[in-house]
């Protein structure tokens, strides 16, 4: 492909007045870093981390101007790897993609071969981005709980930030796998959405934000998927039954963890860390296979809406304020 070929991408940058700008710009292939695979991106998705990257959070993205987007799905248009042929459909997620390397809010991406996963049979490019990092993270959280023997028979599973991207997929995947799910949300309007995804009960988020100061609370949950951190994560850990576990993946509320060691040493509770970007390649491939197979959710369209590159600016503001329900797929053609 001619390195002068142009394409559109959302570019985030600092502005002269100390603010921050985001606009769809024309870029050239030569603007992209070297890599093994050139991919025509069809779809991307919006994650909370993208909103941080797109609004100048230096903990996520060190240098600007920058093309955010930690997810992409598309077709290989150039390959120097024997493992990927022209026209092959791939998913790009994880590693530095979209954080410290140009990402998926773009019609073209160039990446090292290690960042690509072949699109598994049973999943379209669009469906893969309905899951994206958010859905994949939910799947990884559940896989970690299962590794520890947290089966549906053990009891109810709490999901925090339940109406968000990771949360909504966690609710739906847990329910599909036979778990009884308690979905905690701050959105009164999300109740029916969460019941439709298979939640057994929907709790206002204040109910899982205990400020009594008691080191242990009534053991209520067999396990939890926590996407918000802070006192919600601490409350969950203090409310887990003996030998239960919490898979912690997010900090949408806070990065703090106000807690004593008692849940761990008096109840044998486990805190399972989840970092999708460092998920080993082999597990990444296996989990995508599972998502395309036994963990493929019916009526996936319930869980996402679609926007174009031009709709990202407003959507980034919404997700930063916890205002997105389910996931947002980005159609990169407009
Ligand atoms: N570790 C990893 O590998 C990994 C991967 C993906 C995402 N994450 C993290 O997981 C979290 C969720 O990501 P996402 O893409 O699902 O974001 P999201 O769609 O914005 O969902 C976050 C949800 O958290 C709740 N929330 C937001 N602000 C809150 C606050 N101040 N207090 C309490 N609850 C609040 C809201 O749900 P309700 O209104 O329903 O309460 C919101 O919808 C983020 O922190 C993200 O960085 C981590």
C-alpha cells in the first residue's frame, strides 16, 4: 500500500490554551509506526480507558497528538508475517494498542503481529467489537472466579458498575453460565435493562457502599466482579462468604481500597486482579474462542449501540461521567 494513502482517524491533542482537543483528521499511512500487519479497521469500540486516553490522562497515554482506541477489528491489507494472510480478519486489543501506540479510532492501523488475534469462527467483526476489551474483561473476570471453584451452586455473584461496558457483559455472561446475579447500579433507569440481561436482582449502588467501619459484614456473596474500586470493592470484599473471591478490574469510582486484612485471614477471601492488556497470548486466543462459541450471548444487539468516528467526541464525555449503558461500537467508515 502506498505510504501516502490517506485515511481518517480521531486525533486527541493538547491545545495552545492548555486545554485538549479531539477531532477527526486525515492521516497518511506513513504517519503510523512500523509494524508487521497493516489492518483496514472496520470497527472499534469505546472503553472507559479510551476516554481517559482521549482526554489527556498521562497515566494512560504519555505523548500527544495521539490516536486512541484500545480495540479494533478489521482486515489485513499488508502482512510481513507468515501467520496472517491478506484479507484475513483480525481483532487487535491489549498491549500498547491505543494507549501508547496509535489505536483503533482510525480507518487503518499498523501493529506488531503479537497484538493480533485471528477472528474466531462464529463471530463477525462487529460482534467482536460489541465485546471488545470490555466484554473480554468480563469474560476474564468470570474465568478467574471459575478457576477458583466459584461455581453457580456456591451462591449469588455481585456485579458492580453493572450497567457499564464490563458490568453489563459480566451480568449477561454470568447469567448465561447459570449464576444468580445481583447487579448494583447507580442508574435508576437501568433496572429493566439489567433484569433483561439475566440479573436476579438489581441493587441501588448505595447498598454496596458500606460506611459502618465494620471490618466484616454479613457474608452475602459467593463472589463478585468489581469494575468500580474504592469503597465499593472494599464493601464487596467484606461481604464475601468464606472462601469466596472478588475479581477486581476497574476503578471507575476510585483507585483507593479502604480495607483491613480480616476478609483474607478470617474468611479466606481471595482478591483476584484482572489486567486484560497483559493477558497471555494463549489465554487471549482461548478466551476469544470461548466468546465466539459457548459464551456467545444471544441477541447481542441488546448490549450495544453504534456510533461513527464523528460521534466519539460526545460519547467520550458521556462515558467519563458514567453515563453510558452497555457498550458502544464504533463504525470507522464515518
Ligand atoms: N483491568 C482491565 O484490564 C480493565 C479492562 C477494561 C476495563 N477496565 C476498567 O473497568 C472499569 C469499567 O470500564 P468500562 O469500560 O465498563 O466503563 P463504563 O462503561 O463507563 O462503566 C463503568 C460503570 O461504573 C459505574 N460508575 C461510574 N462512575 C462511578 C462512580 N463515581 N461511583 C460508582 N460507580 C460508578 C457506572 O455504572 P452504574 O451506573 O451501573 O453504577 C458506569 O457505567 C474502568 O475503571 C476501566 O478502566 C479495566
